[in-house]
C-alpha cells in the first residue's frame, strides 16, 4: 500500500441537510459560550492583525518574521532589530472550504464535514466582531448527483469545477448567511481542485489579511502547495486539517467492505491481517508527514482537528498559542 486513502464504509452514515442545519444551530451556542469565555482579549479577530502602521523597534528574537527587520537600526547598533507594528483591528478574513466527497465521512463523534462547518463557524465568530469582513470560497466535486429527495439549505450554485465564491461582508447577520450557505452546499462525487480553490483567494489581489484553508488535504501536495505559498506572500495563512481516526489506522474487525467516496470504487479489506494494518498505518503516517511538511514549507500555521476529539479545545489552544506568538512583535 503506497499511500493511505480516505476510507468510507460501504453503508456510510447519512449526512442530510437537516442534520447539517441542526449541527450549525448547536454550534452557534457552543461557540458563543465557550470561545468568548476562553479567548478574551483586545483583538477583534482570529489573529492580531499584522499591522500597517510602524511602531517601535526591538531586538530580534528567534521566530520573528524576518520581513520586519529594521535594517537602519540594525546597522546603527550592530544588533539585529525588528520593527513592531500597531495591530489592525479591522481585518478581512477569507475561508477556503473544501467539501469534497471525502469529507462526507466520519467514524468518531463527528463527520469530517461537520468538523469543517464547526471550524468555519468558530473562525467566523472570532473574526466577525469589530467590523471585520468575512468571505468564503467553497469547493466540492464537479460531478452531478441525482436528487436525494431531501431539502437542502439554499446555497449559491457551484461555478465551474464545483467552486463557489461568497463575497466578504461584515455583520453577524451576513456571517450567519455565509455559514448557512457553507452548511447547505451539496457534497458532490469527485474531488474538488484544492489548488484552484486556494488560488481563488489570490484573485483579485486584496490588502493584507487572514486566509484560512479548511480541508483534509488528501489531494497531492503538488496540486496545492504552490498556490498556498503564493497566498502566504501577502496574507497570514492558517491551514485547518480535518482527520478521521480510520484514515490513520484500521481496526481489527475482519473483512471490511469499504468504498472510495470520490470514485465509488468498492473493495473488501481483510483487517484481521496484522501486516496489512501495519502497512496501512505506515502509509498513513507518511502521507500526513508529507502534508505537514508541505504546509510548513508554505509558511502556513497548521491546526489538525480530529473527528474523535474535542475540536473546540484544540482550536482554543491553537488560537491562544498563535496570539501569544504574534503579540511578541505587535503593539496594542
């Protein structure tokens, strides 16, 4: 087994629109209660703004952004200095939300799709305050699926290649509409082009802000790493990777029928074979290591959320750590 793949049971748990709507409703209360209590602070965004107004200089410390080097002060003092900036409090945040068919799967407490919606809801809640604008681009499979007979929340029709753009707006009502559009997007067979989805955030050029890419990143890194590096040149990039435990290791349950959610191809896997389980786990670990390396090389902050863990606690720890690291060089 050369690579670990996203594996879905032959009889996957359904994810109808009313389930997505119920999940979104629960998330509003959960996010409002817990995030507001755990992440109090002066900054009205997911991360403190990179700032455009120059502040004072201070000595360079490992981990500081070398693009903020203050060369005149460095030359005068013969010690490296960086220029601090005054944090922006009105930011524009864009979400790139990958809703490929591989996201409509989960064996933990949540479906991967639900964790994607949860992450989008939490990020939107953290950034929409203080007049910040939030927009999104959504990607799903390009194939057309037959009607399921269930009513979905109204969402903008997908454009070419299954890609949809929702304009950035401020205000809680607009943010709620954006989240409902994300939750109401129909997951279609096939895989969206993650590289093209990320590249939609590069066009048209926007003033410096925050870009958040939410995906399982199962597409080959060669497809999305270059657009991500290009995005990082102008924006602060956060990559939210959504993982299910069955994508990391197989349980010992005998013969397991599985179907690839993106191609519909059916296989029967003998999970009682310890060598197969070991090869699968090794391939999955190598795949995730490749994803982490590509994200780190692109300069993106990397957050991994699992369907079998408390995603909210993981997000709180991540945001707190990012704010602590960023405010070392930012003046309030």
